[in-house]
């Protein structure tokens, strides 16, 4: 991936510049979202602040909050990332995907991996959700629990999906936009720049994943989210194509949205918000299948012809 972002711009400076783009995007996204909400629903700044803090008290505001979430994410992550690449990368598409295409069956395998891994991952979710802090960290523990409860309440309100149009909107806002925006930002830019800086793909993958997990500000889910970021990072490194982690990210989020919709219609009994682990037998099967699928994807990606622009040391 050499030669796309000017080598005269140190990766640390490049990451700082991207942070400026992202913060500007989030600011503009918030402003634009508030403007649209004021225009369509008449809610002012204080109303929106109260709705975000106590969403259950404002059931009539759900559509406005979904719009808020979508606009902020679109501008703050997707558009900010694309603008950064447009200004700083000579050929953004080639920078993001040195391997322009990958076979469909490998895209499908990356998507299926997100479903296969869920039972095994449930044990990590359970452990992280039940972490006990030592007494000297009581203040942090109380803050983390309050933050977790607030975000869980907001998520449950935003994902009250009862109709097909609401399901489609939910898929766009909670699956499509995060998959594209977050993968552009954390894998396409942060991971690539850390790789350019440290010359070590594994350090870059873990570094980007830790940032990815921490920025969500949910400590009681941070470890599973970091590991999910690591998984996306390796899929990206192996494949050399940004659409591979995007498809995986979309499958992870989209499955959650779909299961919430079906559960609310009493079509399934799965509770995707539960932090309880799956059965040991199912989890062991999940671990074995995950390992087999991961190895299969790794070897299949490695057998693909290396792009001209790609340094084969990626593997």
C-alpha cells in the first residue's frame, strides 16, 4: 500500500489529521441532524439532549433519534473518512483495496464466519459483562455501569422495530452505515496508517481494534468488541479488500437487528441482548467450526494472485 499517502506525511501526523476530519464530521453531523429534527419534528436542542438521556420517556421521538443516529454516523465516519482519503490519498480506491476484487465465495465465507462464531463468543461476552473491579476503582465501576445502562436503554428504544419499513430503516442505520463508516475509519485508515508507522501488521491490527473497542465507550462490552475488531482486521489484511470486513461487519450488525425484529414479533425466542453464555456443547462446536473456517479463509486468500500494488509481505 505504499505510494498512496505521501511518505513525507508521518503516519502519526496523518492519524492526527484524520482525527480532525472525524471530529469535524461528528460536529457537522450533529448540527445537521439537529437541524433536520427541528425542521421535521420541532424538537429543540434541550429536547434532543433529554431524549438521548432518557429515551424511554419520549416514545414519540424514536424516529427522530434514529435519524439523528444515522446522520451523525454517516457524516462523522463515512463522509469524514472519504473526505480524508480524497484530500490525502492519491488513489483512494486502490489504497483501501489493493486487491480490487475477491471471489464471491470468500465474501460469503467471511459473512458466515460472523454467525458461526457467535456461540463461542458468548462466553467472552458473559465474562466481560460480569467483571468485578477492586474497591479502589469503585468510582470508575459506577460510571461504567451507568454508561452501559444508558446506552442499553437507548439501543433498546431505537431497535423497537415492528414493521417491514422500520426493519429496512433499521438495517440501513444500524447495519449498513456502521459497517461502511467504521470499516473505512478503523481498518481502511487507522489500521493502514498504524501498519505504515510500525511496519508490523499484527500490532496495527490490534492497535486499531483496541481503538475501535474503546471509542464505543461501553466497558462491559469492550473486550468482545476489540476481538471483533481483531477479526475484521485480519480479514482485511488477508484479503487486501475493504469490502471483506465491511460485509462481515454488516452481517454481525444485521443479524442482531433481524433477530430483534423477529423476537418482537414473537417469531423467535432468541434474546440477542442477553449476556448469558450458550451451552458448552454448542460453544465447542462453534469454536471448531470457527477455527476451520478461519484457516480456510486464510489459505484461500493467500492463494489469490497478489495485486501489483501489494507488498506480498502482508502474508
